[in-house]
């Protein structure tokens, strides 16, 4: 899961990022509201953690902009403000959860999981393609009932391609989804990841096809389509 963290306090942003990365999440950090709004609009993330007291544009304005644009990504708000009116206002604007600083990072992780489960319950938590089952909640892949061992970014590749099965996903989209704006991800790194996932899917009923010069798409193998 890719998380956008919009937090201007460096030590808080660092602590949250390190904890979430230890939990297996990929984190992109925005240091002010304007940058956060722009990154949220790029639709390259799965969940947003939003501080309220931000330079450039406060969290209320960022959240309002996110929801008015039609973006329904889950948003967990973190703030030092604890007034009931603030909490009600944030929930009315479309926040999914609310944590008051200081908080334990374990509680933040638990809230993220709970919010993610609620959103997955509203969509489709399990993808089935041929003999391959992809559980988005537990990040587990089964081939004919047997577990398939995938690394974190390998799973992210398969998840993105499977969720858009039959549709070409560009390398640029994959780079943004997997590495964000602050990482060293390149098209060559994507090629390597796709190659590894492709090898691991050998023997399954799905395959990754290269749309040369554009990207990749996932499909049921022709000999398994009958």
C-alpha cells in the first residue's frame, strides 16, 4: 500500500514514515498543504495521512479540495487540535478517522488497517483471475490454492496490473505507484520487477504482456481462456 503523509514537522514525519515502512507500507511525504494537495490529485496513493496545521494550505482546505475533486481515498487526520467542533468539521468534510497528537504509532497503524478494511469492504478485497487469487487485504497470492511468494513491490506490480486486467498500464504509472516522487525508481527498475513477477507466474493461468514502448497488461493465457 502506498501512503501519502502530509506533515510539515520533520521529526514527526520521519518517525511516522519509518514506522510505516517497517510495517511494509511505501510512504511519500509532503511538507506543506500545497504540495500535499498536488500529490493527492495525482491519484498515485492508496491512503492519505493529513496534518491540520500546515503551511501554504491548512488541512481543512486540503481535505475539502480532495473531496470536491471526487477523490474518495481514505484520509486519516492527525492534529494537535482536540476541540469537538474540529472533529465534527473534519468528519463532515470527509475524513475517515481522526487522531489527536501525541499518539502512539501503534494506534496509527491500527487505524490505517481499520480504515483500509472498511474501504476494501466497499470495493473488492479479493481478485480472481483464472487459477490466481489475489487477496488485497492480506497481500497474499495463491495459485491453484498454493501460496506464491512475492516481495512487497512485486505484489504492488501484480496488484496494479490485476486491478486493471486487460488494460495497458504505462511504465510511468508503475514508477509513480511503486516509487513515488522521492525515490530512485526508474523504468529499468520496473522492467526488472515485471520480469521477476512474470517468472513467478509461470505455470499459472495468467501472464504479463509487454505493450512495447507503452507499458504492460495482464491477461488470461490463451490456452486457459476456454
